[in-house]
């Protein structure tokens, strides 16, 4: 029996998906910014994480409103 070891990218994508299910978008973005200092394309990841969001919808989430 052998174990399948995922790539670093696959592990990162899985972790971001889990975070996205359990944290509001603004906290995921802050955490990604901390983790990604000097690496990767934060702007591309940010755009994917917040696709379909507006300033108003993000403000509502940050203020304690419900996600879409």
C-alpha cells in the first residue's frame, strides 16, 4: 500500500477551500496576505476568492451580515 502525497499547490488549494467555508472572506484575505508575502500572485487569488462580491456585500459580511 502506498500513500498519495499531493503537491504543494493541491494542498494549498484544499486549505484555502476549507478556510473559505469556515471564515468570512475578509479574514481569508488577511490570512492569505500574511502567508503569501513575497510569493505567488495574491491579486489573482484575491480575485478568485472574492468573485461575485461587491464592496457593499463584503461590508455586510464584515459587519456581521449573512453570506450569499
